[in-house]
C-alpha cells in the first residue's frame, strides 16, 4: 500500500494533462472513434441497486431507453436526499444474477468517469459537443461550488465483453486509456478522473443530494455518436519499450 500511495503521489504531480500534444492526440483519436448515432429512444442497459454501496445483492435490470434513464433516474433522483453511500447504485452493465461482482458482470454498455474535485466539466462538454459524441454529465451527491464532484457517462458503440478475467483486464486497459485521454481533453489537474473506478462492477451513484438544503443536482446531456472504445484503444500509438 505504501508503494502504491507513493506512486500515486508522483502521478498527481505530473502536468501532462495540460500538454497540448496530448490534447491534440485525444482530439484526433476521438474523431476516428465515433460509433453509430445514439437517439433518446435507444436502449440503455444497466443494473440498479436501491440500497446503497453495501447492497450488493438484488440488483434489477433497467429496461428503459436513454431518455428514460435521464428523466426517470437522473432528473428524478436529483430532487431526492440520500446520505453518503446510501443512494441508488446504477452500473451500465449486464448482470446475470443481480449480484454486484465482476463474476456476475458480463458486459459494460457505457463508459463512466468520476471527477472528484479535480476541475469542472466545461472544457470536456464543449469538446465532446464539437466532436458530436453522446454524453451525460451530472453533479454527484457531494458536489459544491468549491468542491465540484461529477460524473460523465458515454454510451459505447457495442457492449464490451467482461465475462472472463482476461476480458476484464482488457476493459481495464481500455478504460485507463479513455480516462487519460478525456482527462486531457477536460484539462483536469493532478490525476484527473478517479483511477480507482475501472472495475466493471464498481458502485456508481447518481444525483441524490446529501442534505435537504442542497440544491437539485444539475444534469447536462447531448445526443450524438456512441464511443467506440475498442477502436480508440487500437488507434493510439504503440507504447515504445525502453
């Protein structure tokens, strides 16, 4: 743990997210990795647990559309109150038995990135809009003007198979590439998007407020092309071995 913490500390001191060459690479890569157009009527497969982070059993399948998810989950829950880690958990995954584990998670349908007080979504939302890529951005429970906390969700061009340990490893690799590229596009400081949410079954919270006095959480969304995350991984330059 000490070694990992030290490595994370060194990572957070790097400034490459502000590198114009990385932003240019991101722009060119995403331009080449746009999948089919996503409409509000498109299915949005996901699994919902109503009992918070500790509720890992009894997940139910959401059978609505992308528009339904925005209206009946994100916008509706933005007016509800749930203390930290007790709100709804929604993963954009196919789950075979309602048990929130990697072993029960057979596919991922959307990329979820979590920004925890590392900057705002303004630059990223503008860039994805210019690239005509579909996204949903929303403020999470602990958001405040001084500590912005938010998620961005991007539907994938096709389900990403996570049915074996090897395929989970492939997902984590693709996720890391996407996290770094989109962190550069957002010009986030430090480590950028949270690097610890790469696991397919990670709990993802929605828009409930922490206390009654909090304002309803904001949601920004745009229809456009799905993200072809597999094409993104192959479009990146090969890593040169030293």
